[in-house]
């Protein structure tokens, strides 16, 4: 791989990443990713216990939940590009250590302020770990065919972590106190740190070229502050803040301005922090766009589906999690099958297929109503999970393979940042569509005062509260109208999501037709020539 050489170290370390050891390296990296993915969701079920114990205010509680993904998303580019300079293994090991210390601090927190600070430190550690794992895969697996398989395993582990987080948190809360959801990280980190130090290869930058030379500290801080503002503004939108409120406009405007300054600074530097010329490559820029669109659909739909299952069908949180589990299992299957699909279909057809399959699944779910159609839901969720993971797999693999080896950390950070932004925008956009379709259905309900109808138009949960207070025929009519309006809003949101997914399929037509595997040393068979593209 041009631009990288193995670090001078012990023979054991020099051998890391070669032969069978590269699969051991993959296991270490997947454990790292599993911890980060778990920590993004494991706290959700512990919020009631944390609230009862620490008594945080409304704002403090919001920061306890949001500060981890907010800090992590803001610092991905900073640490991804730093890893390209000083070594990705070094950044990863520092991330391990910080993650372990922050986990202990969070578990022992005796106030909301300490827990917020600990969660912020966890975000810093996560930002060190996430791009390093993906960029090290680029280093350890130079053969694109093997790398595709490794990325498939990596993405399947990410899906497992997101799904297992709430289940693990619930199990721990039944037997221990809320701090145990953080303590589970420490034994794994105590194992990962020495094993990673022994087995993981170090990358050293080339002496010249883009991404080398002194690290642009000012540029890194501009990127971090800009992303913090944008992600914060998007999260505020997704949380129901008005689009024109100061809490939304100020961070969005400030973040966008800082990112513009960052881009201008990078264009004027001989050795920029991030080589923005990567975006001129259709495969790279298209892959980033596909990641944003796929996450936009996934997170927004998952949120609305959870509300539908609990509020319309009346399922418990555990039952809701079990209903959503097939989506995760299908995503795992797609990740494990992704390498074979990529070889047979190539990036263009694979990502297009994933988007179209997901759009079909979304349209299938428009047949859902107030009754529990579990079989229809099961089929729709399986197709949705498989299609979205197929899309994400093809986009991530194309993006990482298209980036120069010496810029792998920055490219991985851009991909992960796109993932986070797509998730935040999806919640805000689809939530806005949902509210716009839901509220008019409650404008006039016979036997219900206008003030009560207006209050019920804010959300389905609030409509149930208003209906309970009204009681009698008016309360029954309001509850029924709210359920009908919510189902109508769900259908509108699904149709909008399908349109966005089909737009993603059109965007994916800019991807290369196929993939060319490096390092194989064997000429391709004639029928495989069409499924290749240079990296």
C-alpha cells in the first residue's frame, strides 16, 4: 500500500496483519467497535434509574443522553486525520485507555454534572476508536476481496452492538444498579489494550504528500467546532425545537460558518488536513451521499416505528424491541453476505439494489393500520434491514477503497460523520413530515374543545393524555381520531422515505460498475471483468 509502511517494532508486531494474524486483528477491531456501538444505546433503558438516583434537571437529562453522540460526531475528523499523522494504532490504544477511564468515572458518578463530563469523555474515546478501526482494516487487508469480507463482518458487529445495547442494559438493570451499564466496558478494555498493543500494526505516514507534514491544529479545531454546531442544531430540530428558534438557528449557522472557514483553509494549504479533492472522485462523493440518505431513512423510520408499536398497537418496550429485532438480524445477514454480493454485482448495482429493496419494503409497510399485522411487519422489517445494510456496505466499501491509503483515517472519519449527520437529519426531517401530516387530522374533532384538539396535535402521547383528562365520548373520539391521524402520518412519512430512497438509487448510478481486487495475483475470469473497478 503506497504511503504507509509498517512501524519498526518487534517481529511479532511486524507480522501483525499478515497471514492468519490479520483475522485476529479483525476480531480485536470488531470488539472495539462493539463497545462504541453498545455505549451509544445502552444508556437509553437506564434513563429512568439515572433520573431517580441523580435527580437531573430537564436540560441536564438531555445532555446526559446526547453528549456522547454529539462529542463523538464532532471529533471524528479531528482524530481520524490525527491518526493519519501519528499512527492509527496509537490513537486507537489511547482511545481504549480513555474509554476505560471514562466508563469507570461514569459508573461512579454521584451527580448529573459528573455523569455528563464522563459521557463527554466517552465521546472523545469513541471518536478515537471509530475511524481507527475502519482505517486499520484498509491497512491490514490490502486485497480488496478480503477487505470487503472484513468490512462485512465489521458492519454486522455494528448492527449487533446497536441492537444488543438496550437488551444488555435491561438485563444489567434487573440485577445491578445503573452504573453497571458502564462498568461492563472496563474488563473488555483491559483485555483489548494489551492485545491491541501486541497484535495491531502501526501505520507511519509517508514523508511527503497530502495529509503529511505538520498537523493543522487550527483546521482540526475548526472542523470539530463546526461539526459540533451543526450536529447540535440538527439534534435540536429532531427533538422538536422550532426550525426558526434561536436554539436551532444559532448552532446551525455558527457550525456552517465554521465549516465554510475550514473548507477555505484546506483549499489554501499545500498539505491540507483533509484532501478535499477526494470529493471530486464520483465514487467517493457518491458513497458519502448514499450513507447520508440510507441513515436518514433508517433512524427516522425506526423512531416512528417504535412509536407506532407502543402507542398504536400498545406493545411494551420489550415487545417493541423484539418486533424490531428482525431488522437487526437481517442487517447482520446482509453484512456477512455483502462481500459475495459486491463481487457478483459490483458497487453500482449493489447499492442501487439495496436502495430499491429498501424503498419496496417501506412501501409495503404502508399497508399497516391500527390492527396488528405482525406477518406483514415481519416481512417489511426483514427487507428493510437487509436492503439498508446492503446499501451501507456497498457505500462504505467503495468510499474506503477509493480513498488513498495515507488518507484512510480521514476518509473513515468522513464516512462516520456522514453516518451521524444522516441519522440526525433523518430524525428531524421525517419527524417534521410526520407532525405536518398528523396535526391536521385533529384540527376538528366532534365533541372536543378546540384547545384540547390543539394540544393533542403536538404528539400522539399528548393526545392520549388529553383524551384521558376529557373522558366520556369526547375523550374516546379524540383518542380514535389521534390514532387515525398518526397512522395517516405514518403512511405519508413512509411514502416520503421511499421517494428519498429511490433518489438514493438514482445517485448510486454514479458509482463504478464493478470492483478490481488488488493483491490477488491471479487474472480475473472473463465473466468477472465487468465487476471490477480500480481502487
